[in-house]
């Protein structure tokens, strides 16, 4: 059995919605701001599928992911189809010259690991990492607009 954990972080970005949308919808750019994502490759034969590699000190995971929902300038939702079980969504909220970007990531771990781990500690580590990723994204978006 699999135990699912889910984390949500959000950040305000001082750039218009079309800028944040264009950056996030180009999945292959994500390693530029997401610390643990080593690579993303969109499959030429099916652009709804992508191959992901997560790497950090001492571990590496890969998976194939499928986009299951896109609403332009509002949401990109995905789920893994093999490898590391995960799912999530990135949501965008238009605030004129600013945007809110909200990331939700869920992933499955084996029940035996869930019983052995301190889930509260894991949640704090993952959420602080995701928030730092979002801060790097904000900086990246600002630089792309010449604002940083």
C-alpha cells in the first residue's frame, strides 16, 4: 500500500500572469528554479508526457508524468504514469501587474516507510524546499522581465 503526502506553497510574483504562465508551462525550464529537479524532458511524440529526474545528495528518482488538465493562465495539473508516484497542480491567480503562484505536490511513499518516518518533520523539510523553489522562481521571473 501507498501512503500519500501532500504539500502546498504559494508566492506572489511581481510580474503579470502571462510571464509566470509562459515560464511554468515550459516544463524543461523547471530545473532552473527547482532545487531537486535535475532534468525534465518533454516527449516529442506526445507533448502531454514528460520524463522527470529528481536528484539530491544520496538519492535519485525518475518518473514519467502526464498533463491531465490545462486551463490557460489558470492551472497545469499532472500525475505520474510510472516511477515515483506523484501528482499535483500549479495554479495561477492574476493580480494585474502581480501574480499569485500556488504549487500543490502530492507523492506516495510505501506504508512501511510512512510508519517509520516523522511525517511532521518530512513535511517541514519538503515545504521549506518547495517554498525556496518558489522564491527562486520569483527571482527568475523578475530577472526575465529585467526587474531584478
